[in-house]
């Protein structure tokens, strides 16, 4: 009887360990009852609320600081905003590489947070010290306004780009750390993970809502020192909150450079381009199942027929010992998974250009309209708060009602597939830019009727005529942006989750750079041969309605491209399925995330 109780106790002890390769900071296997789950995620989610407050406290009103305080023109300031935001969303590739290949997600995040906080601190100093900005000018568009000096610009943009480097290490790792707290091999935790990214976005936009309302009001009406100081304090608080949760986190150990791994596969396949691939996939090269996969807590993937050319990398040939000549099947399949997502990634560039308009041209439009509600002046950047509110409401409705209803019809645990959800978001972007074009056409007509074209005076219409485009942008985010983060995380190989997450951020970076390119190009082309141009400092004399109509057509063409590439996309198999196959091949051995796995299992058997 005592022996039976011992076995039952051992089995319970065994079941309490996570099976997805997660460990503590010292590399020891972890118990799910002690670490991870929503308890650990609560620290991560609360961190994100404060961090988003900090980031959007700077970015939401940035175009107004550049125009009003640094006296830059519409095109220059808009491009400076999108170039900086583009950098913010591109640096996560570097952060993901460092995390996956060297330091792990936790330590990469901690170091990057220190850099982030340094940038925020210096930025607060630059808006506080009079010597670091040009003298006040009543009309920032006037030709006699003194421009910011090279030194003043160097301090301000140096701080901005230091901040951008810091976010490169935090953005791709914080959401991945959160998702790592759920074990795919435990049914309840896997079910919770399906809702994680919805609530993750919910936390992001809570912080964003505060930034787009309270902080932009403070910046516009009280002062930039307090308006920047509060986000800096918020970031410091968020870092403390994250560190407080350290004893409860599960961690994934670095799995080696994903770029090197993928490069080896591609080079090996090219070098063996004329070698035939055997019909039987068992003849392809693979690492030892028990030694490499089971005992090290790594995941093996079976060979698939897609992108068959890359299978040449794992064909055994005479003398093919070098990793640049012979790669295991799992490495080949991981490379395929990252390559298969690239067309989907490209299809998200255009909607990212639309998102870039929220804090640039949309805000600039708001400055030309009547902003009074009684004695209160509505800050133009605060309209972005309606993007947040719309997104929050839509995420809750989607998660609590739409998914449950759709499940009954589709039998899909997510209600609809991730790509279908993204497609709905793309459709909404077409509608958004159509409405934005028509609204701007109406605003310009009112300006003409009141003789305000040359003077650039305030158009006698409420700023709230812009609400539809802001509200619909939030609705689009609830579909596209949430699904995008989950898609690139979910479809990335287990050893490349940070890199996969960085895909969803890279698209925003590319979108912002493309926005800068399009704005400069269109402004230049439309000003040729003595024409007025579509985008001028005086928006009443501009033609943003044409520019937005161009975006509507671009979104339509992009949607057609998206439908084409998704037709050929094949979702990767669930990791738990591949692990079940591995368990069968190992005669029932159950993998644990440590080198003691074999001994631990044997004691139970």
C-alpha cells in the first residue's frame, strides 16, 4: 500500500512539472502550481499598462511638439514622427535575436528597460530646460520663427532614439514572456492562452487611453515638463512591477541564433540544389530523439512537403558533416515556418501605413477645426483616445460574445481563424480611408465657403466630425492588430517565438517608414510644375482628400493580395501533436525541461 502511495505521489509530482521546456532563472524545471499562469501574467499585464502610458505619452502628441516647440513644417514633422516610430518598431528584430540567441527573454528585457528609462529621462530634461529648445513663437508656421539649433535637435532626437533602442529589447520579449506562462500541454492553460492576446491588447490600450486623454491634455494646457515627467515616472513604476513578479515567472532558455539556423538551412539547400530528396522522410537527417529532444526539452518537427527545395538541406551526402551542408529536419521545418509567414507579413504593411496617420495627419487635421466644448479646448491628439475606447469595447465583445457564437458554427476554438480575423480588419481599413477622404472633402468645402483657404484659419466645424475615422481605426485594431500578434507568435517555431513576435512589430516599423516615403513623394510630385500640392503647411489649401482616396485604393489592392497569399498558407501543426508523436517514438517517455528527465520518468515507471 505504501508503495502504491509512493507511486501515486511521484506521478502527481511528475504531472505538476511543465512540459513545454520552461525553467526558472537557474535552468531548473518548474512546477505549474508554483510559477506561471495568470498569477505571473498579472505582473506582465500591469507592467504593459504603465509602459504603454509612457510610450504613447510621448508619441501621441509628438507632431505638435515638433511643430509648436521646434517649429518644423507639416511634412518634416510628420516624417520625423513616422521615422522615429518606424525605428521603435524595427529595433525589436535586434532585441528578439539577442533574447533567442544569447541572453534569454528576461535578461534582454531587464537591460533594455534600463536603456528605455534613460532615454525617457533625458527626453524629459530636453523639454524642461529652456536652453534645449528655441524661443517661443506665437505662430510656429511663420517664416521669422527661430528654428531649433543643431545641438537642440541632437539632444531631443538623441533621447528619442535612445528610447527606441530600449523598446527594441522590451517589445518583442514582454508579450512573449506573458505567453510563456501558459503550458501548451496542459489543457486548461492552453485554453487560457487563447484569450491571453485579447487581454494583452486590452491592457495595452488601457495605458494608451490614459496617455491619449490625460497626458495630452497636460502637455497642451499645463506644460511639457509635467506631460513628459509623468510618462517617465510611469515607466519606472512599470519596471518595478515587472521585477516584483520575478519569483513567479517561467522562462525559456536561449535556443541559439535563429538567423544562423535559418541561414544554414538556406545555404545547405542551395549547395545541394542538384541532390534528389528521398521519398521516405525517415531517410532525412535528424538529431537523436531522446538525447537532443526529450532530455533537453526541445521540440521536434516532422518533415513536410511544402517548400520542398529546403528539404535538400537534410539529405545525407558523402562528406556532408558541416552544419552548413547538413541540417536536421526540425531546423529545416523551423525555417519553413518563418518563411511561410513572410507573404502575410508583407500584406500587413499597408494597414500599418494607415495606423501611422493617427498621430500625424489625423492630429494635424484636428488643429484646423473648432475644438471648444464650453470653455474646454479638446487637445487634437486626444481623439486617439477614441481609437482606444473603440478597440477596448470591440475586444471585449469579440472575446465574450463573437467567439462563443462563431464556435458553434465553425467548431474552431478561436471562433474564426486568425487569418480570417485579420482579413476583416483589412476590409475595415478600406472603409476608414474612404470615410476619411469624404470627411476631408467636406472640411475643405466649408473652408472654401468661409474664405479660409489662403488664411489657413480655423474651420467652423467641430473636431468631432473626425470621430468616425478614429472609432473605426480602433475597430480595425481589434480584428487585425490582435490577430496579427497572436498569428506571428502562434505560427513561429518554439525556439523562435521572440523572432516571430518581432514580425508583428516589424510590420509597424516598415509601415511608418513607408508612410514617410509616400508623404514625401506625394508632396514632391504634386508640387511640380507650379501646382499647389496635396500636403502643405496650410491644410486648408491642401488636398488631403485626394491623399486619403489614394490610401483607400491602396488598401483595396492590398486586400486582394492578402486573399491571394492566404489561399496558399498552411497553418503549422500544433506543437502538442508533434510532441505526442515524439512520445510514441520514445515508447511513452514524457519529456521534462531538464537533463534529469529520463531518470525522473524511470522512477515513475
